[in-house]
C-alpha cells in the first residue's frame, strides 16, 4: 500500500470567478497570496521568469461531482473517451496550469 501524501499549500489562488468553470481562464487575472509562513523575500526574482507552473487543488468541487470513469471531454461525443482531463470534475482534485508571470499578481501576507 502506498503511503499517504500530505501537502501543505504554499499559497492560495484567487481570481475573478465565483463558480468553478472549465473554460476561458486565459481572460482571468489571478492573485496568488503566499501562506503566512512565507515572507516577501520568497517573491524575490519571480518577475524575471516568463511563465509559472501552478499546481492547485480544486477545493470548491464536491466529491460527489468528481467523475472517476471515462468521459467525453466537454461532453463532446465526437471526441474520444478519456479517463482524465483538466476539468474541475476530472478524476482527481489536483491540476496544473502554466501562466505568464505577467498575468499573476503575487503578494505575501503581512
């Protein structure tokens, strides 16, 4: 049996949406707020990068809404069945996104 993996968030991502939706995130401005244990120095040099890879947890999707079987992405039956996707109701609550560093506002608490 695999050991349980416990993750500690380093930040919280907020955006301009109240409902978790799958599409058109490229139009959104995100704010990423570091956890209180990180000071402002943790942001040093971040603006020198062109892109960031953000790993996140879909914390607003009920477990009952998560699809654990194969499905057609976006409900399109002309696309093949897949077991995993970047959907908020995909097979797991962890996802990643690449964002331009310029499209994110970063701040430390305090």
